[in-house]
C-alpha cells in the first residue's frame, strides 16, 4: 500500500530500501542470483525517500521515483525490462528509453511490463505470446517500451496479470487485453461464448461495467478486478481459490461483490495477489 509521508516524517526519518526472498534472476537488485532469507539493504541507486512505487512480476522488479524515473532489474529473457536487450540485470537500472517521459505507474506481469506515463499514455514491453502487450499483429516480444496506440483516452490506472493486462481511463472505462483468462474460461464455461475482452490481443472494453465509473483496476494470475468511484468492487475471471467471493468457478463477466461482504461499507482501496484479493473500507487517515 502506498502512503504519502507527512512533511515532519520526511524530515526526521531516513528512508532505506530492503529486499529478500527468491532471487533466481537477480530480481532483488542485490548484484547476485542467490536467494536471500533476511532483508538486505539495497544500494542507493536512487534516493529511497523519493520512491513512489515498488512492484514485481514473475522474475523482474520495478521502481518508480517521485520524479517519474523507472528503475528495473531481474529476468529479461523477453525484454520485459525495456532496456533494449535480453540479458538479466542484477542491479536496479534506469530505463533510459523513457528519460524525459515521466512514469506514473508500472505493472509487472509474468514476462511483460505495462507502463503508465504521467500524461496518461500506456506503453508495454516483454513477451507478446498471448497478446499481453496490447499491440495487434505485433512481434512475439518487444525489448523497448512501445506505445499502445489503441488506447486513445487518457489512462489513470493499469494492472498486469499472468498473461493479461488492464487499463482504466479518466472517464472510468475499463479495457482488457491478452488471452490469459481465455483458456480457463473455455474449460470452466463449456459451450458458452466468451466476451471479446477475454480473447482480445488488443485493448477491448470490458462489458458489464457500463453503469459504473472505474477508478482503479487490478489483476491476479487469472482474475481481474475494478474499483468504482462509488466504492463498489467488481471481479471476473478464475475463482479457483475463492478469490472472487462467488460460488461460480469462473466469472466471464464482471460481478459486484455485495456490500454486506464488507459490512455494508464502501471499499476505498484494493490490492490483488496472484490468487487472492485484499480490500480496505473507510479511511486509514485524514488529511487537512
């Protein structure tokens, strides 16, 4: 979860970045490929107090700074780091192709990366084997971030799953692309025609959300979610682990999780893991 520190906190606390866990591809940014059992401090490749977002994918990691800089490391066999090559990178390295193009958010999928710039443009790099880059008739992989031209409207939020991605526009429309959910859908919904957005290799509007305005989108391995300005949470995709709070094994269309599941409170924030969701209601803190 992201939190903006108060001025007093920023002045008196020295921020430090730590990393630990699986590290087979150097995704911890520590300069080696050995797993790390305890948190280890990262070298100061940027000012830790200026870090805006930290995220990770199947074997790569990304950091966005307050100035809009993008630093990446880890697995890069499909060019998912956007550095112009396919060699793994053991230290957090700046994505130079985006210098002068400030980044707002980054979403790491299994073997691809989706990037949102501060002006609302979406770019992608990495594997495109399942259309997860959102570029029709594009190459099977891209080693430098390229714009998803079919997203015409300004985008405010992005998400990436195993083999699919999403974007929410300023007007609250949700788009999805990549065929990652299609195989589960066909298997669990036999004889049923799947909606276009589950099989599209280019941004396709998610149907079933026409009467709501999305402010945030999320993706797990095989599911998607959208939070609206009314505090409602819609989910679709695989429900193998009960992550969609439904009795159905697969939801081909968005379904609202009923308010009573959240004690009739509005949802204010949502986070998605690979096969689970976490939601928060109410305000965590107030700002004058």
